[in-house]
């Protein structure tokens, strides 16, 4: 009965997260955007529709820093904000 484990024979190959996964922001690269979004939510009784601009900025930050998969803003529900023509509120 051989139960020897050869941990060194296979190397772990990391792969990008599945769609919908949100890796942690270990270096706090998007903390400023996250805090701005959370502040907006608190000020608006957690009505997330009133904080869409801040949400968009936060997701853009995460995409730019490869903390989430790149997606077109239209696909994330920000088509009206993607071109910059819509008013903030």
C-alpha cells in the first residue's frame, strides 16, 4: 500500500475567477471608490439606484486593476452612464 504523496510533481496553475467572482482587493486599490459608494448608500437610505454613478466608478476601478473580468458597461446595466451623457442624478 503506497500512500506517498508527491506534492512537487504538479505545479498549481492559477486561473482567472469565474464570472461573478469578486477577488479581494488586498492592496486597497479601489478602497476610495468603495468608500464613496458606501457613503452614497448610507446618505440615500441604501437606495442603490441613487448611487449608480459611484457603483459604476467602483466597478471600473476593479476592472482596470483586473480584480474582476472586463465587461462592457452596457452589460453591467450602466448603458446610460457609459457615454457620459447622462446626469449624475
